[in-house]
């Protein structure tokens, strides 16, 4: 019998429907170049930690072990940027202390569960599009005020590109 393929997982702030629509309006205000690949509305999120490929038998342990205490907060995504790698993003001008604390608590939880965390510095951002090249950002950024009440453990399906929320926390 063939073993199940590992799950590709990440922890993320997962927007409610109203926030998701505000983010989509922000994405749709850009004039995307022909090569740009705007993020699908249902996939808009802010990654907290990328876990990578995790063996299927570990899923129950991770789902149960990644609940951490945190304070609800408001995240203001008020800066539009095109990074040198061609990714168009929204970022907060000021990162809330509660977001930094949530990120750190989840890192500690992952380490307790013997899940490696990324070594590179974390830059909170929400991806609007990839291959954005010379896409034109709107002249004005309408900030998105996100009332963060929780986070999610999400599985990314390599074949379809779909995301499936395995559990909401908060």
C-alpha cells in the first residue's frame, strides 16, 4: 500500500468575508500587466508560518497542538509595494505588537512540535499578484482595516492550487 503524500501546510491570518472582499477590491484597483497572475479571491491571506511538506500521520497532532493564546487586534494594510521578485503586496506601515506576539507564540508552538521554522526574517504581507512586473499600482491606497479574531492552519493542494482550511483558531 502506497503511503499518502505529505500535506503542504501553512499558518495564516484568514480573512472573514467582508475583509476578503475589501482585499479583492484593493487587488482589482491595480492595472495588471499581461504577465501578472493576481491571487484568486478565495486564496487571499497573510502567511504567519510556512510549515512545508508534513507527513499525513502528523496532521492530528499539529491540528490539536497549534492552538495558542493571543489577543485580537486590528491590522491596517495600508502600503502597496512591488517587490524585486515581481510580487505585488499589501503591507502594514506599522506592525501591531499583537501580530508579532502571535507570530512568536506560533513559532514556539511549532518548535515544541518539532516542526522547523523558516530562518529568514518574517515580513508580514498579503500577496496580491505574482509576476507583477510593471503593473501599475493605484495612485491612492485605500487601507484595509482587518479585525483579526483568529488564524488558521491551511493545506495547499499542489495539483489544483486550492487551499483548504484544516482548522480555525480563535
